[in-house]
C-alpha cells in the first residue's frame, strides 16, 4: 500500500524538539497508538488526527503529505 504521509517530517520534529512519542502525541491530542501507526505505516485513518498533528507542528497539512 502506498504511503500518504511523510513520517520523516514528524520523526525529525520529535527529534529536533527533544520530545518523546508520548509527549508529542499528548500535546497533539492523539493517542500514542495512533502516532505509532502513522510512523510505522505512513497512513492516517482519520483526517482529524492529521489535522491535530499539523496544527501542533504549525505546518500546513500539505507539508505532511506525500505525492
């Protein structure tokens, strides 16, 4: 299955800001399980989760998507 999310951007954000996955997901308002699924598969089943991540990272959703 094709990946729709560029998970490297999220991983780099977590590394640069020295956040744990649990702290990042809590600040985004998503579960750790959801974050792990996104980072593992590159697919997000809920648009709201992707919106929450982009809002927390202060980037447009289009930055997180692959084409």
